[in-house]
């Protein structure tokens, strides 16, 4: 263990890195346990503790147990990977701990029951790299996933961390750094896709006695958690990216703005900040190069609009997070009126690897207009939910079927929602679309921060639009009229349609309102708020019409328009639904098909979710 | 001896739906002085008016009460009709049982009782009314507006635009009132100076408006049309025509600071020692630094589970940030709450993935089980339930957190079992933390 001493020179840093690198034995056995939310929910903390205890008990305390950042395959958590081979165990419980240490770690055997089996082909996979979920991915931002312990800065330094910063500070002029970023073609990963190098250049050239940089970690899009996992699993990559950016722009102070709903990310970044400070990688005169930069963390407080850059800055300043007119852009007048550069978490995390491997290498990945990779959170009604990183330009079909393993319960894919509340729904017919910034916009979607929400035939698209507008009416800051009133009115109409009280001209009014709100809102929240409505009307107009004209919800979701029933052929009479029904509306003899009394039914859905035989249906 | 007729109007369903007109008529018939009492569908219609005029003549009425709409609507109609058949129009009064009664209530029984009261009052008034004859008196065509806030200014400008002279009186040295102290106005968040300042200039430029600032009303006499008002101009010892508003006299005034020091009562004096200590620990490291408010409020909420009002006042004093701004921030962000919360906090994630997989059913179930709506706390202060923005555990959707413990793939049945678990754990071992 190194003692934490402040490194005063570049040479001292180099010595430390060499020391840490040499100490690492590539052949050493390491047990890596995923410690991010998905696996945590399923009990990974207890598994990790038990593994530590078990290696000690079996006399192998030389084998480190590392709790690492998100491995990605959340669906199958808790995940345990045995390095260096990369043996991939999934759904690991406390009962498996003893066997893992005894058989795999000590005995070198594989435990087949813990391996991943593809539900479609029934094929079993031994190594992480072979599992289809991982095989098609290309990990750039998450390249250290599962290999380093996010709580240890030494792990990061040993795999080359902070070397890009040293390279920049010792070998490159700020203009060269900006030039490198421009040549790499990196575009902002927060959603809009503005070229990062250009943004930095604007801020570099702006006049100001003090400049700021900000990391936007207010990942508010519902259904997206990539930034959360990057902040938790790769906090030092974010810090290093910001240090490089600060040097290029000439900033002396920075802020990490992290939403309060991410306690793990906050803890991880706070720890990373302390460690970087202790080593002298942050603060005054970093490594004796004369470059000073300090960073602090601000917790958000649960306001979606604060993901918008001007609202975010207002929030850091301690004000109500309401956006303001641009220009002036933050690059000219940002925090406290000083030039400020804001980038998204994933953008910052891309910076060190671009410096390390060069702009040309980065630009070789991806499509003509969108370079590099993109991290997506693949969630919803897909078999393999989790975090995936793919090169720009991969088709949605490849992501959903090859990586995501298709739709749950063999149902039909209806649409993929991208870009959160600002994005749109892309229908099944456009699944061969290549995912990059420009193609998605053409299809009526939006890259957004990277949530991919898969919807199957049991999803009601009108309800999806209603859901997003409900979210946006809650989150509208209320400053400008079109967003405050317009989105509310659109939501009212959608509520009515979902309640079976739609009127014939509702669709036309929605389209008209959408145009007004889009054109006249102050910030992007309002400007993009109609997108969920526009894209669902565009691709799923028939569902709207079914609600309005026939009073039917084809997806079987809208409570007012559905009835529950029990399919007598499928019902095995297990009595589970009858036991759970809060209304005692379900009756029947054991092992005989049950019946549901619609008079008593309050449509709570308990029977539907309880039935193991899919015998409960909605119509 | 008064002979009064009472006529109750249904106004179609407008009145009749909420007021039992026949019952009111019957009641009015018993009142002293009333000799006839009738109800009819539309009193303002020709047949309706005929009922009244016939009755005035046949029953020799000396006064009439029409119980119908507002006098603004039909007082002139009925008085004119009554005058035609020889009744002095000022002995006719209207009881407003529509705008003031049927339209304003939802309980038919109580509305009917109120209509009876309104009619009885008007009958008493008519009993005391004297026949009047209109006379013409000269009127000074000049209007006084008291108070030159935004409303007074606008009123003065409107009256002046209509061609009348206006006297505008303001107590303070400057016009503008509260509007001049605001930044933006509700609900449109328009810039308030942009609304106010052009109008301030307008009143100075109008030759119809005579402005008295730093003046108060001592006495109001006279009557409508011919008021006599005594205005006291306070001594200001400044020749307004020469003053440029430089403010030097204000700054150099020797007695200014002696009289204007307000007595500040610090909230610190009434905070209990524990709270003061906790807050000082949060506030001391933050003092003098930029952008600390959000973090401070989060720490205060962590300490108290909510934001107590006195704590916010103390934060305001110590950080020298206006209380209004702190309150605004506390109300704006979802993470803050100004109400104490329950011992156990249950959050249902509202992310898209959770929504698709039935989060709204969980919200419904919690509402049913706990008998509260989201954001509320049970009466016994045991449970608070909140809907919360995406928690980023989408792969485990739908997600519920109970006391910050994540529970994935939640179902209604699992959730209700978890609730039961907490309740029984609390009952048996109150010191134990609720299991996750």
C-alpha cells in the first residue's frame, strides 16, 4: 500500500505509476463483483462481503475481491467475474460463494449452473467476452469496467489514469488540446451533439478574469442511467477529462453537478475528489507544472429542468433553476457572469482516452458525422436490460436483438423510445436505422443522453405520450407561458383520451398546440416537450383513433378502457390471484378455472402480475 | 301601513335548481307587511312583469321586492315598469338570490334558507324606504385617485384618457408602490419595471393629471358627485422644480439614521440550543463561499427530515440571503419539503421503464393501503409516500425504495408484504431499523 503523499513533480507521478503497474501481476486471480445499483438491489453487497470472508476462510486472502463499477448486464445481477480469465458468473447468491472460492478460484473449475445461458439458443457461455450481450459491444468510455475498483485511485493510475493529463500539461499547448478534440469529432453526449472542441474554443477565446467548467451530471431523463454508472464506476476518468478541459480552456475552478437521486455516484465522486486532492492531482500547482485547478461537487435537488445548462448554472449559484434566454451563451457569460464551459459526464469521460490514443483513432470509430461510441441504458421490455456501449452507427435492431436478446416473453416489438421526454418513439419499421446524432433526429427521435426504452405490444403509445407530458408538466419551471400552459393543455387532452373521453378533433388540436409550444418556448425543455406527442401521432395514429373512436386501448393499459378477465383454458386454478385480490373479486375451486367478477374489480392489476400462467388478460 | 308584494324569480333553472322558489314565496308571504308573494319562471319577461304590475294595481302595493338576479342586471327594468303603473320606483328593491345565492352554492336546502334571509332583509328595507323624487345637481367633473401604485396610476391614466381631470394623491415621496419593489410579476413573469416606468412617465406628462406626492387625505366630506377632500401636503423642504433626484440630501441628512434604524428581531434568539448548534455546524463552513445554498438546504433537510421554517430563517440571517429567495428555492426543488415527514419514506420511481412495467399500479396500491396521496404523510407519522423521478435503476424496474433501500421488480403483492413487514417490525422492536 502506498502512503498517500502529495506528488510535487511529474517525475514523482511517473514513479508512482510505474510502481503501481509493476505491482500488478496480470496472471493474478481477482474476483470482481459489480457494485452498481442493479446488482446492489439484488444483493451484491452481501455477496462481496461473503466472498471476502470466504477467501480468508479458505486461506486465499491473496485473492483480492474488488467491488467495481457497473458491468452492464444488470438483468442478471449480481454479477461476479473471475479475472484474469474473465469467467462470467451471473445471478450469484450467498449460497454460491463457497463453491466459487473452492471450485473456481482454488480448483480452477467452472460452475455450470452460474454461467449465462442464452434463452433462445440454450447455449452456455463461459467467458464474459463471449456472452452475446458483451460480444457486440465496443467499450471505450467503460473500457475499465469490471477491472478496476472505483474506490481506489491507484487502480486507475495503474491502468494509465491521469497520464493523459500529464501528457497535456507537459507536452501540449492549450490550443493543441482543443485542436485534438476538434479533429477527434467528439460531440456532446448530453443530447444535442454540439462539437466539443468548438465549444471549448469559444470558451477559451472568451474574455474573462476567471473561467469555470462544469460537469453536467444531472441525468434527468427517466429511463437513463449511463451517466450515473460512469460517475460511480469511472469517477477519475471524469475528473481527468475535466482537468484536461480546464487546462485547454484556462479555467481555474470547476463544478460537478450531480443529481441527488444518485447517492452512489455522489459518494464515488466525493471519494475521488478527496483522493485526487491528496495526491496533488487537483488543487494548487498540480505536479509542479504551475497549473492550478480545483473542483467541487454540487448536489442537485430534484429538478429535471436543471439539466438545461442555464438552469443548471442558476442552480449552482443557489437560485431557482429556471433557464434564461441564450445568447449570451455560457461560454461568454455563465456562472456568476464569467465564461463557463459545460459538458456532459460521458463527454468528459471520453476526453482522456482521446488524448491517450489520439484523435485519429477515435475518429475511426463511428459514422461520418458522429464519432466514437455511445453508452446506452437499454431498458424496458427487453430480455437483457442493462448498460451497453456500442460504436455510433450500430442499428437499433442489432442493439435490441443481438445485444438485448429480443423482447421479453417472446412478445412483439412495438417501438423504441430514445432521448427521454425530449425524444421520440421509433417504430418497429425503422429498426434498421443507424443510431447516431443525425439519423435519430431524422426519424423524429433524438439521441438525448442515451436512454433506449424498448416497448412491446402491451405498451399503449397514447399512455406513453401522456406519461411524458405528465412528467414535463411537473418539471416545467413555469417561467415561460408556452411551456407552462401549453404542455399542461396537451396533457389535459391526453388524460381525456386515456380516460375514454377523447373528441374527434383532439388529434388536430394536439398537433396545433405542439407547433406553438415547440416554436415559442424559452428553453429546450419546452421546445422539445411536444416530441413524444408528435412522434407517437406520426407513427401510431391508429392507437389514438382507437382510443377516441372505439374507446379501446390496444395496448391494454388505459384503466378506463380495459377490463380484466381470466382465460379459462390457461387458468390452472392455483388460487394465487384469488388470494392476492384486494376486492375478493376472483372466485373458483382449487385446480378449476377461476372467474373474475367485473362488478367488484377495481382494475388494480394484482391478478395480472401474480398469474404464473399468463391466464389473466385485458381487453 | 306598508303593503308589500314579493316576486320570486326562477330565472329558468339558474335559481330554481338550487333554490326552492315556491318555498321562499310561501315564507315571504308570512313576513310582516307582505300582502302578496308569488314565484314565476322569468320575472323579467313580459308575462312576469305583468304579474307584478297587475298586483301593484290590484293589491294597492306601496312597495315591491323582486328576488332574482343582481340589481346591476334588472333593477332599472323593474323600477321603470313599476313607475309606469304609478309606484314610486325607489320603493322597489331587488334581493339578489342568483349571483349571491343559487350560483354560489351547492346545497339546495341551505341555499333556500339563505334566499329566505335575503328576501326578509329586503322586505325590511322596503318597509323603511321613503318615496323619492329625482333632482338634478351640478357635478364637478373631476376625479380623485388615492394611492399611486400601479392600480392608482392606471386608473388615473384611464380617467384622464376619457377626458376628465384627475387628482392623484400618494402618501410616499415617490409613486410606484409595491410594483416598484418587484422584479417580475405573477403569473407571466413579466419584468415589472417595464410595466411600471412608462406609466410613471405618462402621469407626469398628462396635463389632465395633477399629482400630489408625500401627501395624505385628512378629511372626506360631501357626497357622490360633489366630494370635498382635504389633502395635507407634508413638509419636504425641497423645491421639486429644481430637484434632480441626486440623493445627496438624503445621504447627508443628520437625523436620517437616527429615525430609520429598524428593530431587528433575530430568529437566533428563539432557536433552541440544539437546533442552533446543528445549524451552525452546517452553516459555519459555508459562510462566505459562493453557491452553497443548495448544499446547505440539503444538509438541513438531512438533519431534520424536512426544512423547518425557523431553520430557513436562521440560514437566511447567517448567509445574508433574503428569506424570500430561500423559500423560493425550497419550494422549487422536488427534493425539499417544508412539512415534517413520516418515519418511513417510500418512494416509487417514475422513470419510463418503471412506468412501462406498472409503477402507476404501485402508486394506486400505496394510496389505497395508506389512505394518503403521493407527497403526503399518514396521520400517525409512520409513512410518507412520494413519487420520485428516475432513480437510475431502470434494469430492475419497477423500483421502489423504502427508507433508501432499493427494491427491484416490485409487484403490488410484494409491496404490501413489505409494508406489513415494517409495521410488525416496528411493533415488536421499535429500536430496530426497518429491514430492506
